[in-house]
């Protein structure tokens, strides 16, 4: 009897296996798409039932250990109410993702991305000297116009020398333009040196900035023609102070007391006056007093000389290294001019919104409200996912990977992440103020994978954000403990086949 039952049972099992395999194959084809092509199967081996690569999400080991997200939750529970954290690795972790915060220096990422897109890394700024009559025998019988091209780093050598040793000292030396005119033979101007800043609007500062910010002596002026960030007086460099030299580099009518900063009330006039002094110091005679006004629109002009800035790609690190407010703000005006024909902060901000829309960020849904290019306006707002979306986008990820410094480079970051194994795995923007802390960037977790993150915390009325800075460091160090797990491609599983 058992000899009969056993073959029957074996037949039943075989039939059930066949029907089950056919059913499974149908289900897999319905749910996972077409199986591998027949022409990839050697003769006699049959066709693949399913490729294991399609099961990666189900079979790959989990990225995190138990309790990993609980630790992040505990950390964020101790953060200020106005704080958000967004981490992407596909969909990964968010805390207070819908809370709008004041992004502070994270706004620089938006300005830099828009500049890179709309102006391009090879963009340069041109400052020129023109006249309405040609120079003859070294004489210009009329005015010469110093025409501003929006160069944010049009600095005197004296001002550039006062920048700290740790700062990026890239600049366009205006003295070189004066010397080029002399080298071209200029000896007499019967008119005046006239400063023209009409490339951009005539606002000295972002129109939305509060009075306290303008009067803080931290920010220079924002016009298309200005020297030394618009300062007519500034502290001397450390070397000048040690030698007893006076601070400031100003025309005679500007008082020089060597104490602090003094902004120009009319930056293009000040630039014209200082350029006048530079020419006269080189034995050029200028008959009339300097002034500021536009080049006549209805007259032909002749270029007497010009100086071109370094390419825009060189300005990117200048902005990040120095937290260069004036350069970021003038860059936003140049973006506005390039995209709309209007050199204003508002036009530049609209271009940023358009740029973000191109990578799928809706400014209304993300509560983006950008009023300046540097993030100094306290009314700016955005959610953390704005910045992870920007950093993670296919369009801008290569740009920021090259631009952002690693935590292994000289500066304050290595000390904050000394406990992170290989701080070079972190590429970050770190910034903020007394009541704001910001950190955003990338963490390499191995095997070609990375986390993209943004942490922003606001503490209105706080005099010190040290506790939040320490929390920020703990969060990023915790994220850096992740290690990517091998994919099925890494362990080279073979396709399952039935004969």
C-alpha cells in the first residue's frame, strides 16, 4: 500500500509545485514586470524566474541599528521649538519638516546655486573708464566716466590687506585700472571723474533690512560701483596698526579718526573721488571735481581702459570663506539683471524661486520667503527640506560637492567632529548667529552612498547658542555613525532560474 501512496503523493507534490511555480511566475510578472530576456539564457538552461535585483528593497539589510531614530528623536526633543532637521537617503528622517525657520547663512546656498545656473562659472564683472570724446595726445577734453559693472570685490590694496590671514583675499585691484590709463598715455582730463552705478538699483542696502542691521557696522553698501564694500573709513590692517599707520583710505573731505567703519552716503561719488586721487598720484591732471551720474545714454562713448574680475567660480569660496555679505547681495542683483533686466534684490529673489521650482520645490508649500541673498534679513523663512532638496538635486549636487569644505580642512569644523571617523566624509556649510545655528551638507556612509542633511535652529532673544551648537554637533556625529549595507549587486547573487 505504501508503494502506491508514495508515488501518488510525489506526483501530487510535483503537480502542486508546477502549478505554484506557474502562479508565482505570473504574480511576479504582474507585480515586477517582464522577466529577463530569453536571449540572455544559455541554451538548455531555461529562462529566469525573477532577477534578485528587483528584490533589493526586501532583501537588503537595514541601514540602521534599532534605536537609531529614537536617538534622533531624543536629540530633537531638546532642540528649540523653532528647529528642524531633514535627512535624505531616499525617504529617511524628518523632524518639524513643516516648520518655517529663519535660514540665516543657509540662504547663501540658494544664491550660489542661482548664480551658478543663471550666470555660469565663467561669468566676469567688467569695470571700465569711458569718455564721450576720444583721447588725443594724452588729453581727454571732457569728463571720464568710471562705469560700475557690479564687481563686488573691487577693492583697494589697503582694504584687501586688512582682511584676516584666514580669509580669502581674492579681489580686483582698482589701482591697476588707474595705472592702465597712465600706461595708455593719459596726462590731462579737462572735465571730471564721474562715477556711474546705474547697472543696479540705487538702494544702498536691501530694502527690507531693519535699521538695526544697517547701523550695525557689519555690512557695507550694495551698489554697482563702489570701492572697498562702500566703506570710506575702516580699521587699519594688523600690520598697519603695528607700524603706526593711519586707518582708512578716503578723500580729504572724509574725516580720518581710525575708529571703526564709516559707509559712503554716495558710493559712486566716493569711488570717483578715490579714483581721481589715484590718477593724480600718477601725475594725471584733472581739472574739475568728481561727481556721480549716468553716462549719457544718447552719446557715443570711447573705452579708455577696463579691468575684468576673476571668473565667478572663484567668488564662490570667497563668499563661503569670508561669509561675504556684500558679495552675496550684489550677486543676487546681478542674477536679477540677467534673468529679468532689473538689477535688484527682488528680481534676484524671484530668480531663486524659479530655480527651485525647476528641481521640484514649491516656494509656497516650503514657506520660502527670501528677502536678501545672504540670509541676514530676520524675516527670511524656509523649511529644512528646501535645502536637502537643493543639495540632493541632480542639477546642483555636483556643484555643492565640489564647493563645500570637508570637516577635515583647516577651520573650526575639525574640532567639532574630532570623534567622527574620517571627518573628510563630511562636506558641510556651518554658520549662523547668536540666535541661529545652521549646518547642511553631505555625509559619505560608504559604498557610494551618502546622507544629505539640513539642521536649522532659531532661538529668538537668545544671547548665546552654544547649547544648540553642541546639539547640532551631536546630531551630525550620530548620523555619521551610519554605514551603508552591501547591495545585492555587491554580493553578486545569481538569478534564480527554472529548467
